[in-house]
C-alpha cells in the first residue's frame, strides 16, 4: 500500500478529475467534508467500509486507489463523438504491472453504440513523467506503459489530433485539411462536401469526426453532413450545433456568498438577476420592497431551512410586483417536463433574463443560472458555495483553464427543485407604493402564527426562545445533535441580523428619497432608529457567539455554547420583540396616513 500522503494525493487527483468538490464527494460517501480533507492531506485513510463507495464515486478500483501503481488511467471513454460511455473503471482493470494492453472493439466494452459513426476509445492517463492523452480507433490495439508519451494536454487553445470524414465503413483521414483551416481562425465550420470531400464509393451517411486535446483532457465530437461545429470563445473547446445557440454565457455577473452583506440567498440571487436585466437596485431594496427584511421563521425541529427567505411567507410575489415582473415557476417538475424547461431556461439566458433557482450546488440555497454550454448539457451558475471551490482550486491549472471557457462560472451540479424564470413586464408601482406594501407585509407576517410547519413572526421568536431555555434537552443531547442545533442557531441568527440590517437601510433610503409628508417622515425616522437599534443588538450578540467552523478548538460543542449564552439570547429576543411591537405601531400609523 502507498503511504497515507500518496494515497491522499491520488484521492485528491481523482476527485478533481471528476470535477467534484470535497463536499460533493463527502455527500456521496455519507461522510463529512472534514473526513475527505483528512484523507487528502494524509492525516488518515478511508474506513474499509467506505472504500467500495469511494471506488464507485471516483471510477477507479480500490487497488488503483491504494496500491503502488504508477500508470493510472484518469479517464477513458468509448465514443463515436456523439454518444459516449465512461469506461474508466473498466479499463483500469486491465492495467497490470504498469502496463496496459487492450483490443478496442464493440465486444470489449459493456456498453454498445448503435450508430454508423466511426468509434474509438479516448484515454487520459498519468505516469511519473506527466499527464497525457491518446486515442485508439475501433478494431485496433491500445498499448500503454510508463514510457508511452501521448499528446500533452494543451493549456490554452485546443489541438486537433485526429480528423476523419465518412462513416464506420468508409472514411478518410482529413487532419491535414483541419490544420489548414485552423490557420484562418474560423469561429465555426459546416460539415459538407465543399470543405470535406466524400469518398466516391461511400454510399452511407457522412459524418465529420474530430478528436482534440485541451487542458481538461481528450475529447471527440462528431456531426452529420449539414451540421455545424464551432469553437468556444477562448478556442479551448468545440461544440456541435445545428444552430448558433449551442452555448451562451452572460458575463460579469457578480459573485454570491455568505458574510458579504447578502445573507438571504433568495434576495441575493434575485438582486443579481435584476441587475443583469438593467434594473438599478440594491440587495437592501430587494429585501425591503419584498418585505423580506421583516422575515422571521423558525421550525420547531431546529432546521436550517428556517433561514430561507421565502420558506414561510410569500415575499417573492411582492418582490416581482414591486419590480414590475411577470414570472414562471417550475416547482418539483418531472424529468419529462425538465426537457422543455431547459429550453426555456436557455431562451431566458440569451435574453439576459437570468433564472434564479434553489439547490444548484452543494446545498439548498438560491443562486442564479448564468449560461450554458454544449446545447444546454451543461448549465453554469453563481451560487452561495462557489468561493470554497475557487479557493481550493486556485492553483489548479486545469481548473483555471476551464474557468476561461466558462467565464468564471461553475457548473450547475443538481437539477434545481424550484426555478423562477422572468417572462415579461407589468406595471411597476412607485417606490412609495412599494413601501406601503412592505409595511403591510411586516404587519401580516409578524402576526401570522404558522405556515407549512414554520412558526412566523412573534410566534417564531417565542418558539426559538423556548428552545433556547429547554435545559433538559441540552443536558441530555449527544455532541452531534448539540453541534447541529448550535449550527442552526448560528445560521438563523445570521439571517435575522441580515434582515434587520436591511430593514434599517431600506427605511433610511425611503426617508431620504421619497419626499413624504412631515408626519410620515417623523414615523419613518423613528422606525429607522428602532431597526438600527435592533440590528446593533443582534450584531453585537452574533459577534459573541462561537462560529460553528471553530468547533474543532473545543473538546465538546457544549463548551462552545453555554447555558449563560442561551439565556442571554432568550433575553435578547424579549428585547427584540418589544422593539418590534413599537415598529408595528409606527407602521400602522404610516399606513393610516396613506388612507387619509
């Protein structure tokens, strides 16, 4: 067996080859991200029970992960350039003594491709001297050992290493023609007999097949006569297309992330989408005009979802009305419905009307879909979990090259269970009308007792308060349950603090821009002072709490969150409720003034 460090390096390499974050791999293995990190840094090895799952997730046998094998097949695909099967795990079984011999034909692989296109095996492999790529056409033999040097990966523009025109029965090598056409730096070319003359005795359909190497590895792409293949903007990838809509990326969409003054992921994603559509706005205005700045929801089972901006009250409809937008919701749709929805998403992206969606990457938070590649097979996004990936792979050259292709966006990993698309405009209310709507939402949501299992408003604060004071639970809870409740508390406190900060900023903005009556200005001024005070109290207490990320410094999570701190938080909530009642009275006076 290799040393812990070498095993860790191999796990890290194979994980990155699969384009998985540590969190995504951990989720597949039912372990923590910290466990994956310890493996990759050589501090520990995976448990024996985890190895079969790890083997499946990485596409490599347990032996190739743990044993001293210097020839490693990182990726193998059996393909005709249109249909493709990942056969990495299968091919690695033929590596014996750092030597690989394999006959490539349709009987070799577990998957068959029923087409008349030329078929081949693509290989990306690593030896002590570097990482290389190669290919073998069907009915030929693949031979690899430690001295075999294939095509080096290209850090910038792709390199076409094989080109054929024809079909499986009859084709001719046209690599020299492709090299000639590359000189002209065409953005795209069409597979036809003018550019690629057909063989005189070929009676079947003709296909253009290109094999190319880039920073990520080796790829094959094929299209029938009449279709078009074009380059990505940075010329690092090729895309098949029968139209000009095979890829589209909206550039310069800002990053998202917690701790950046946008801790309501729904409002943060909506704010980015609005800005892309040319609406001048701020995160705090989105929070205020929607009424989400007054949000407080709490699930009695202490769930992270309590912090979601629209989980217990429909602030979303108020937001869309405030900005004069018509929207379409795709909520938990079937696989068949997804095909049409993806086409609608692509149409929206080309119009710079970026959809917002939940659960794009890592966990159930909102993000924005920013583009697509390869005819929509790959969607791109901004999410609240991107920074960790950017930091982790900042020194990875392959990742950095891929970021050039995607314009700095990460792939969408999961089909979102809720998608909101924008598909038209309606009459946009005035800023003053939006303020009135927001204040009414405050009164309604703070006094609404419950929705979908979530306590709302004052009921939420009281439920949360009671949970903090349930000392019997804290005394008998195990460390895992205790740490989870600490994490939920921290996340919900962060959401509440962010909301009330946004309320203070929104009210102050209304006070300075709306030009309302003197009496309304007086009430707005008083409300602004109240929410500045609420924010200050919440922020000061939030700063005193232990960040869940720092729990490793304690022998037990119970040392990080004491009875005294929970009592102080319960007392804080009582003070907050008293101030909220004062805010309600002022909101009612402002709304009464509107009626007069």
